[in-house]
C-alpha cells in the first residue's frame, strides 16, 4: 500500500528485519505507532531499537515486522 502523507512525501508499508530497519521507520506496537529514533547493533545480527517515546524493542536476527517508511527524495 502506498499513500501520500502531508508535505508531499510518499509512504509505503514494507517488511523490515534487523538487517534493513532504519531511523524514521514507524512500527505499530500494541495498536500505537512508534517511530524509530535510534538503533544499536547487537551480537548475532540483532538490533536494539529506541523509539521517540522512550520505549525500546529488541529485534532478533529472524524478527520480521511491518513498518511504514516515508520516502522524501522522489
């Protein structure tokens, strides 16, 4: 699904893993959208995500989630 968010940027829902998660990705957790503010590499391919709200999530190497990614450079 692709849509046009405010400001003319394009957004797409994508599958993310610990290998391709980025700052700015929005992941819905418990019905609430959480934007990734920072991330750290963990041993064995995992990532530790810190959200703008201060909440944290650990993604293991095999974790797969859906996220909204905004593309501004079209």
